[in-house]
């Protein structure tokens, strides 16, 4: 745990990455255009009253979150770590597109061993919209950093008047200001302590399962040297027996397979058999993710495989992420 900031004025670090909160509407659609200082000014929260002391701004990147690469997501992780390396930092706010905020916020949380608040926020409407929600969300995120109750909770996501832990969070609306919900509040927070990786990371593919899905999708991922596969299965981790057979072959080739659910809420457990149930997938060597849905399970698997974790360690991580 990092030492507490020194007495007196301390600094909130505002890291911007683009997204709708920074976007202006053009003939080519909404595109990121504003920097950190612009966003801070628009929030009507000056440096003197923006939570705990002054605000230091960092323009890290300016991209739509749907176009983010894994390398850029890890760049956010490193930027947060660098901000927290300064003992004068009281907390960090990251502005980010809502499309993939659940992935990046969770990835940061995987490496966060510091009790100081780290808060992600964004917007559903561009900055030049008459009803732009970004300024309100940013003001709320800065205030959350200054709230003593925010410490020690891991990464938080603030939007539309809600403050949610990053673990288990997912986007629930394309338009509503309350853009996010969670599979369950206060999930356990196993973290990774091997250090933030540099360079190439493990490739992990994600597939949604449905009636008639081609088992060849898994075979193709194996042939293209995926290190891991995450399956967004039906119900409590169920699928067709043909998928189970391909999972067994993938595991035999050294590919780690994690089974999540495409259902938003509830625990995923190995309950059903019949050849394609989660019981069968588990017997075929797949790891069941009880609470993390596919987007966050993928980020966890990327981080774990990049760290060269073995299947037993990976299974322990997902088990520890349950209740």
C-alpha cells in the first residue's frame, strides 16, 4: 500500500484517453477533439475546488474506446501507476469511452494494489451536445476522489449518478446517462503483483455461443496461435456438444479456455451436462468464470497468460473472483 499523501494540498491526476466525453460532432460523426484542460474547464470544477486540492492533467491519447488496442489499454494501466508513484497524488480520474470502459477499468484494477481512489468516467453524449453528460460525470468523478469512502475500493466507474466497482461492471445502455450496471457489488479483488507487462501481450479471442454456432471458430483460433479463448456461453455456461469437443482439442494444444455467460446477471456454475453443459466443458479442461463476464474475463486471461501463469493459477484466480 502506498503511503498517504502529505498533509496540505494534494493533487488529483486527470488522465484523458478520448471517447465521447471529448468528442465533437462532425460530418463524419462524433470524434474525440477535446483535451484534459478543456474537459476540466467544461466540468465547471476549477482546480481549487476539484476534490482534494489541485488537478494535474495528462493527455494520454485521443481515441474512440471501441478502436483501442490492448497495447493502448496497458498504456492506461502504466499511466495510472505512474500517477500513483507520486506520494502527493490523492487519486486518479481517467476519462474513457464507454464502449470498452468495462475492460480498461478492470485491467487497471487487476494491477491496483494502492488504496488511493482511481475513478473512470465518460459520457453518452458528445461534448457539444446541449445535454452533454460528460461535464457532470467528470465533476462527480473528481468529487469521488475526494470522498474518504472511495479509498480501498479498487477502481470505480462513475456515470449517470452511479458509483460502481469496476469488477463486474458492464454497459447496459447505448443512450441512458446511467450507462453501467454490475453483475454484483463488492466482488472479491484478487490482484496481480508480477508487475505491469511491457511489449507484446498474450492473444486471447472471445466468441459468443448460440444455436448453430460453428465449432470451427475455436479450431481457427487455435490454428492462428491464440493463447487463450473466452466463450460467452448460453445460460450458466452451456453450449452444443460439438463445441465441447473443440474445447477439449484446444486445451490439448495448450490453449487456455474460459467459459463465461452471455447472461448479464447471476453466478455461472457447472450445473448442466448432456454433452454441451458447463459440466462437460469443465471436464474438457475449460475454466468456468463464476462472475466475470466475457469482456472482463478476457482481460484477466490476457494478463494472466502474459505473466506465464499456468492453468492451475488461472483457475484459482477465477475461483477467487467469485463470492
